[in-house]
C-alpha cells in the first residue's frame, strides 16, 4: 500500500528482522533479502524517482507531526463524513458495522443505484473525482488518504447535504 500514502505505484518498503534474512538460503540471489541487505539495498539499480518521491512525502509527513498527527487527521476527516452519513435519516447509509468502519475508505450507499450514478457524476462535475464504489460492490467510496485535505472532506459533506436536500 505504499502508493496510497507514501510514494508512487510500484514502490516497495520492506522491513525484515536480521534473524530471518538467511531463512531461505536456496533462493536465487535477486529474490534473497540477505543479498539485498548485504548490498545496502543496492543489489540492483534502485528506482531513483520512486525513492526520491517517497523521501519527499516522508519529510512532508514528518513536518505535519508524523504518525500521531496523521492518525488524528484521519479520525477527524472520517468522523466528518460518517456524521453526514449517520445524520441523513437513512438517505445515505453505511453498509459497514460502526465498529469496523475505516478511516481511509468510507463507503456508503444512496437509496438506489440510479441516484448513486447521479451523485457520482455531479460530484465529478464539481471536481470531486473517483467517488464511484468498487466495481464488485457498487455504491460510493471516498478515499481519505493522507494527502486529502480536511477542506476536501468538508466540500464532499456539503455536497452530500445539498444533494440529499434536492
């Protein structure tokens, strides 16, 4: 999941305990974590752009207060959106049990699929992209990853209330 919060798609960060580096000695050199560890992660040509971008994102996250600040930010953003869902008198509804709700991907449904399509289309016209739910379950999905500002969530909540009011 590096591409969702830390860097470009394809980037991989691996943490391996030194005690397990030699756990699979029969692997080809390239597949062996021990080979990469001995080479300082430079056994092959490193993906320079991905590393550079991830470094920039990590510095940005650190400047914002690190993991504790990100956790608080995620809770604030998701609480705003879940409150709008829960206070809509059933117009918007979450198919996820309250105890299992995600701070990163908030999914919800409208009264019918036709309204969901209209909601997603109108949201896109207002610059709110990629709200269509997963192809296997439908509905609406708002991703609230680290780079999503609170103002973006507030704009979505305002739009939800306006849409439901019409």
